[in-house]
């Protein structure tokens, strides 16, 4: 069964301006690289459907949607700030991104495909009545709400962006049908200031919010150690019917907005691990979206091309060179390889714990906070 990419040129217009880090070239450059490498040949590409305001209002308040449609600064809703300036067509473009993620979910839910992606999505900071962190409409939350409304009983959401997936967590914090798992740089150091291990879900939904708050400087081996120490356990305990994953690649060592130290190879290893978990737990039903990532030429196109290759069932060999034609498009800053030379190796948490390690302390804190709620053994 062919994987699906929901995409059109409309989705490349999410543009806060030349001086803003959320550059639309992230998506265009990714699609170009994926095309030159032949990844798109293995994907069925479908456009986003027409905008459905009622769908947006399943997550966002009617007043907020009306304010975004008005297209004017409004401090009540976070519109017109330095982080979230008004741009032409803000409502239409943001709504299309949300529709694209809903379409990816629909493709998987209806059995037309097992794997679907919307790399323009992943706008995980948007709140029901607030634009936040470069995010206008929370496309992921709208898609999850749509799945729940179709009768899906358990949806798991895993967020590997360097920033906490606060909007998605907040929207479903009291809903036991949704598990949100976020691995991010500690909120003691980084926006949005949430995502502590003690945030574990509201009344009746205890254990369905899982947060791994990583120390600054964490690299591939530490990040993957933390991922494998927590994520498989909690997902297996939850038993999701569909897996949704957000792949912000701002955890990379070259990203200008955060302080983790992953390589492209470490990020690729996380994509493969999530694909394997979908195969194990949901019969392969997997929806993936983009997210953050502000090293626009070096990191984002390569990271998301690797993601699309995995969605397509034809992973890109990390040892291959980036195509000369693509490098000519990008210019002198274009990377020449689909790898950073990383290995993706890590030591399992179960092989031995170092209580003095800040990384292991972070893992222990998450396990202590959430494992008892899920009926899991702490393992130490």
C-alpha cells in the first residue's frame, strides 16, 4: 500500500516574513529534495480539501477563528506579536494546513493508506483561543478531534520537536482517549516553559500526558536512550489505534533556536523507531507531520526527506549525496550528504543507570511521574 503525502503549493505560503525564522522555504526545499531523490515517486500525493470552519471550531473558539479571519493585530489572541505577526492570507493558509493534516488522518482512518504525512503541519503550540510559538491553528489537535469524532477510542501523539507540544497536551489533558508524549529540551531553559514530568494528565486521564524534559546539550546517544527508555513502554501500555507523530527537527545541533545536539542521523533513527512502533501497536496506522526546524537549508529538507522516505516505505540511504541539481537550487550553503556522519548508537537505560547523570535523572523523573499511573514497573 502506497504512503500518502498531503501537499499543494498553497501549503508553502505559511510565511511570517523575511526576518522571521518560520521560513516557508523549509517546505519548498524539502519537496524539491524529495523529488530529486525520487522519494515522491513512491508516494501518492493528494491536495488538502476545502476549508471547513466547523472543523476548526471543534478545537478553536468561534471568537478566535473570527479574529484570525479578520487579519488584524489583536493582543487578546496573540495576533500581531513579534513571534506571531500578521501576514497576508493568514487564516486561509493556516486553515489549509489544518485541513491537510485532517486529510492525512482521514486517509489512514478510512484505510486508503497506512501511512500519511503533512510536512507543513505540526503547529503544536496553538491554543483554542491563542496564537503561540509561530502556530495559528493547531492542525494536529484538529485531526485528533476529527478521529475521536469518528469513533476512534485511543489516539497516541508523540512529539519529538525540541519544544514541548503544549497546545496538543493542553487541549486533550483531560481526555483519557488521547495520550500525548513529548521529548523536549527542559522547560527550565526553553519556550514554552511547560512540559515538566509532573504534568501527567487531568482528572480521569492520569498517565496520558508523558513528558521527557532533556538537559541542554543532549546529543544522539542520550536522546535515543531517553526515547527508548520511555516511549515504547507508555505506548504499549496505552494500546493506541492510530499513532500521530510530530517531527520538528529543531533538536538538531545546527538549529539556532534551541540547545540540543542531535545529528540528522539521530533524528532519522527516531523516525524509524516510530515507524516500527506503529507497525507493532496500530497495525501500521501512522500519521506524521512536520513542526519546528529553523536551519532552513542545511537541516530541515534533509530531515523531512528522510521522514518522507520512511513514510513511502523506501528509506533514503544516509550515505548518498544530495543531488547536484538540488544543491544548485539551494546555493553554496547546501549540504552535500544525506548524513551528518552519526551512527544512531546508544546504550539502553536497562543496561545500567547513572544516578549522577542529568539525562538519567530526567528519565527517572518521567518514569516516577507516569509509570505508576499506567501500571508499569519503574525498572530501577
